[in-house]
C-alpha cells in the first residue's frame, strides 16, 4: 500500500494513478489528487 500525498488515503499500487517527480514515483487515489499535486509542484 502507498499513501496519496494529497489526501493521505491508502492506495494499492496496482490501482493507483501515478506520476514521477524529481526521480520519485508518487501514487494517487484519483486523477483529481494527481492533478492537484502536479499543479502545486508546478509541473
């Protein structure tokens, strides 16, 4: 299990939305959380 850095929800790696940032893979419960993360990072 991984933790969504936006909402802190636990997510299964195989079901998660992902993105790479600064060489690290981040896992998200939804596209919305992923998009919010990317917007905050300025990506």
